[in-house]
C-alpha cells in the first residue's frame, strides 16, 4: 500500500489556512484547496484550539540572521571577539554571550543559533487566570453552573467593579478552555458550554451556506411588513429545525414580539413531514397571533406554498447565509441545546416533553423584555384579543 508523504506547511501556507478558517470556510473546503483531508486541517488548527496564534515579532535589539552569519564567518577566519563585534557593530559582550550560549567557537552555526533564539523566545506571558487561583476556581464553578464565558465576565465586572484583579474577559476564558497548553482551565469544563466543540469556530462560521438547494416561489424577508420588522405587534414568528442523530429533528418557533417559544415534533426533515406538522401546530393559535413565518433557506420548507394555502400564513425567507435575520430563533436554538445536545436522538422526546421544555424557556425572565417572561408578554397579547 502506498502512503502519502506527510506535508510540512510553510509559514505562508499556515497563514492562508488561518485566513480561510477565519473567513468561515469549512475544514473540508480548506483541505480540498491543499489536496488534503479535513483531518489534516483539524490537526493544525486544534493545536491552539481553533484560535489563531499571534504573529511573532523579533525585538529590534535582538541579533538578526545576517548578523549571526557574520559572526560565523568571523569565527571561521579566527578573528577576535572585538574584531567580530566591530564588523557587526555590536558590543564585544553581546558577541561573547551569543557564541557561548550556542556551543562555543568550535560548534557555532548561524542557522542553529537563529533557531535557538526563536525557541528561547517562546515564553508567553501567563494569563490572569493562571496568576489568580481564586479567580480561576470561581470561573470554573460558574462554568459548571452552565454560565457562558460572556455571562461570567459580565457578572465579575459588576460584582467586583472596583477590583480589576478579580475581573477577566470572556475571550481569556475561551482561550484558557480551548488552548490546553496554557494549563489553566481543565478540558473537562468544555462540556458545560452550550456549543459542544473541540475547537473554537470563528464568528462567521456556518455550514448552512454550503449548498442548501434552491426553493422556488419564495418571498424575501425584505418584503416582510414593517410591523413584523420592528416587533411592534405580535403574531410574526421565526422558525427553524434543530437536528440530532438518526435523522431526528425538532421544529422550533419563536414569536418576535414576546420571544414566546413553541416546539414541534416532526418525523423527519422531509418537507412533507415538516409542513404537515407546522400546519397542525398553527391551528392551536388565534389567527391574530400567527400572521407570518420567517424561515431560512432549508429545503424542509420547499412546500411552503401548501403551508400558506392551508393556514393563510405568509412565509418569508432569509437571504442565503444570513442567520442573523432570524436572530431570536437562532438564540433560542442555542438555549435549547442545553436540553437537546448535539448528536443525541431527538426522536425519543414526546410532544409533551417538548412542550415542557418550551414552558421552561417561556417562564424564564428575559433581559430584552425588561425581565418580564415571554409567557407573561404572550398571555397579555392573548388577553388583548379576547
């Protein structure tokens, strides 16, 4: 069997890989551009947890490679330290230390000395969590309570507003979790994050932009009425599917005005099953509280016209690769992953179970509602039309 030789990526190739990753390209797409499998890209990125390492810069005071080559030539010509220092325009003590730390006169080599200098410079400044055991334990405790790093950072800033030593940014928490070479936060704490990932993805990373197919006769989100756009009146919903193993899915619906959540059990991702389930769910609400539905470009709603004909509810579609246009639904789906983790079989959950989870979310105070619950806001809408 013939084996492919192991590739060593140059600095330029590594920079290109990181640029592509930060633009949101998938591992498979990046690998294809280098004629390598996605696993090869993952190995490179996973070394720093998917977080791009900072570019290294040489100090202006440090010896350069050309200066080291001049030192090597001076040694070969049996020049004195002072003569070599005069040619390099450095002090004799600098030249003496350079030669001594790299093997002495007999074994000094410019290229080896240059690499040794870079290796010795690998002394990253320890982060705040590494220097503050009390803060580190507090962050770990909050992570186990399933607080997000951003929530922890915000709470610390409010709780210890006069003690900067007890504050830490959410980015530092993420870096300490995903870059295990720091040795600060244990890798086991990753399980308490909402997104169960082994490396950190860039903000604009999305697999949904890679070929979801074409849906015909769509109405763009830009044609949605202004009352739906500014959340002024109830009755405008956002929808999507969350997926699990064994082709299992749950339809999620969020009302834009109140952030009220409904979960719908579906048999599979086929448009026949999804549309039929959505039609059945729509019958549970007054017409005034279900006027429109905004969906992404997923083919599960290819039969959207049947939904509109059966319910008189207009469906609007987001622009491709624009999940922020259904921001309320996207945020809700992230919350739901705490109850329905990725990779689990979602078909085992009954409609009663889904309704119970939705109720828990609807009874949770929301900052965007001035800490009113979605249930309170939605029930007020129901009362106003009764």
